[in-house]
C-alpha cells in the first residue's frame, strides 16, 4: 500500500549535485512497500515521474515516497537552481505580519467594498445582499490566498455568492467551507455549487465539506476546473486549475442570476471548462511572505507552462520578443501532440484572457495582448472578446498567462451578462481586432503666406546669423558636455550640436524665410522634430511664442516684445524663474537674470 503523511516541514538536506543545501520548501517522500504514491498537492511541482509536492515552509502538506540514495526527484528545474534559490534573500513584502497577511488582505477588500461581508469567525467573504439569492443557486469558490483578485474580487451579483480563502498558497479549512455552505443554504439558496481549481488540497477540503453538507440535507454539487495546457503527456492528477476558472465563475454566475437550476449550471459550466485552455509564461519567481523565492531564473531566461504557485513548467527558454513568446505559447497550446491542447481551428470563436501573473507592467501586458490578437487572427480565429488585466495572479511573479475559451452565441451572452463583481472588467460587447479604423488627424491650417522671401536682404541676414550660431555651438560641443556632466547627464553639447547640424542642413537646402514670424515658427518646428529632449521643447516653446508679436511688425520694439513673450512662455510652462540658473536666467540680462532686484540709486540733494 502507498503511504502518505501530513507533516510540518522545516528541514534542509545536502544536494547530491552541488555543495549547497536544499531549501526548506520541498516534499519529504517516504518509501512505501509497493512503490511510490505521489499526490498533486496545491503548490506541488510536476517532475518527469509525477508530482513531488514542494511547498513553502511550515505549511501542512501531503508527502509521498523518497527513494534513498537517489537524491532529488528529477525535474525540469535543476537541483542547483533550487538550492541556489535557498541563498536568495527573503523577498520584501508590504504586510503587517506573515501570519495575518491573508486575513488583512480580505479585511481590506471588505472595508473598501460595501457589497461584501465577512462571515464571523471564518476567512469567508459573502455577498452583503444574501437575501438576493433566495430561490437561486449559490456559487462558492476559493482556494489559497496570493492569487488576488481571485477569488474574492469576483463576489457580486452575476458572479460568486461567496469565497472561502486559505492562507497563502494553502487550501481553505473544511470547517470554513462548510460554514459558507450553511450560510447560503439558510439564506434560501436553491442549491449550492462549489467551483474548485484542480489541486488535491482544494478537491479534498471542498469535497469533504460537500459530503458533510449533504449529510445535513443541503443540495450541493462541485465542479473541478482544470484548464492547464502545459503538459504534452496526460497526468494522473489531471490538468491544473488556472485563470480559466474566472471565466467559469462568470458563466455560472450569469446562469444563476437568470434562475437556472443547479443541474443546468453544472452541465453548462462543465462543458465550458472542457473547451478551455490556459498557459503561463514567467520571467521571475514568486515568494510567499516570509520565505525566499521558490526558484531562480537567469536574467536571460523565461519559463513556459509553470503554475500559479511557482510549480515547474514544461521548459525554459531564452528571453525572446513578446511576439515570439506569444507565438510559442499559442503553438504549444494548440499542438496536436499535446494531450492537454485546445482544439483550435480556423473559424473558431474564442474569448481571450491576457492575465498578469502579478509583476508584469501594464505596458508589457498591452504589448502581449496585441501580439495575441494578431497571432490568433493569423490562424483564422475570431477573438469574440478580450479581457486584459490581473485576474488570477501568483503574488509578485512577473509573467503572463493566456486563456482561450471556445464560445458560441449562448456562452458569449453569458460572458456579456452584467455583474457587480469589482474585479470583472467593464467589458465591451464587441470583438477584439488588431486593425481598427483610425480617427483621421486634423490637417494643419495653412499659414498665411507672407510676401517676403529668403532671397532679399532679410533672408540673407538671417542665414548669416544662423550659420554663426550653429558654428559656435558645434565648436562648444565638448565644453558644453563637460559642464553638463557636473550637473546632469553630460549630453548638453551633443543635443545642441544635433540641433545645429539640423539647422545647417535646413538653411543649405533652401534659403530661410525673410519674414520674422515665419522664420521663428519654422525654426520651432525644426527643433521640435530634430533636437529632442526637453531642450527641443523649450526652444520650440520660446520660438513659437516669440513669433506671435512679429506677425504684423518687424521693428526693434516688436523684436523686444518677441523676446519677452518667449521668456514668459518658458517660465509659464517650464516653471523656471530668474536666478534658477536655467535658460531663463541667461535670456534676461543684468542682475534680474540672476534673480537680484537692483537697488534704486539714492537721490542726491539739489546743489
């Protein structure tokens, strides 16, 4: 018989392949008389021989046999990578305490959302309007904390009735699950559906609570969601439950709100869950509060197919572009040789979820979303809806998962149904497309052409002045860089030299306008385009404002007004004042440029 034990683990053993010691986050395996019994537990890592549980320290886990003298379980991650992870620093977390972080997070969510209430004495969140479920099926879900906004963010009319949360990456307690079932049953629910991700701990705990509730006479059923498309060969434990679970929440919630029976909901969501696939890609590990990162990735590596607790994926590869990464993910998800593939064919209609695993920037997320839509379109797949954001995370893991659900008009109607759940996006009922008609840009109004041209004395004078200014700036390039290095990034000379060369090319290509307003406006456009940085904007701002007083006049008082207008514009938008040692100070002559108010000359008494 296979032997399994539930223990607290806080050990470190020597690694057979390197001088380091193993971290405490691993599974003890006890040799049994008739082979090895492996359990796919929450937080477990798949190896080539099965699932070897590997959890954060001091979490209750189920363990299986450890073959003596054979070292560590073979895995897609090397022993040394895991051992070296033990030497990494404990990650910084903004929490009050490690022990209370799951409770504090749930309390914060409830504090900011009047539509959610806590169940006294339990880590359970429920809809505040439980009377609204009378005569309807109640939907309960949950699992370990650390996947926020899943699952409590999906509580609301049209989605979940309640959520049972465990500690970080740990299954919730049976007693709390049972208490949640009792609460919705006593509120008048016409049955309860438990929506559970496919992890052994969740299946066991929710399953035991279901059996006890049935013994009390409650009508309860359970749907287990396994949408992972990572593994090419079938696993005994089945596919892991990932972000696709959120779409199951939505479909079930819309059906429950419409008054569907418990059996009808189970039938529909079970079919929807089978027509769904998810694949993750990570650039960095995650770490449970108070613990070190669960694994290491080199700076030039990414991992394909990992789980939402840091479980090992199917392979590591060098960091590639977003387009190439998305193409790799979709190819793997739909590969005919992949036992967990999603059968996607031209003409299919899908809901796409681009999910932030926690630490990816929204800039990167947008790039990945665009790449996914383009790649699916190139396969002839219609992206009926696209959800982009953080839906089911893995703490601070920098990574992304793609979920695809094959949909028909009925499923799409359920996805589009209204919900008050705070974490569900305000989704437009329209398809995603890589090419949309652009809003035409307004054409610039043609300036009034002034009769003056560059062939007269005014144009020749302007050309001589510009040539002298440009040659001076080019000669001072190194000196300006050296001065800037003492106060900035040392590129002032390069920036002004770039502007000088652009002006020289412009002047030599055609004579500059003789009309002062046209000359300054043209120079402003040129510097904005060619100079770059804040300098280009400041000079463009100065010249644009200075051109205004010169539209009708070109005498010396008009030039004085132009200078004042340019300085005022730079001060207004740039925030600089005389005395700040900026171009404003240089433009204002005398003590005023240094921010000094000159004292008036004392009056002399008359002789």
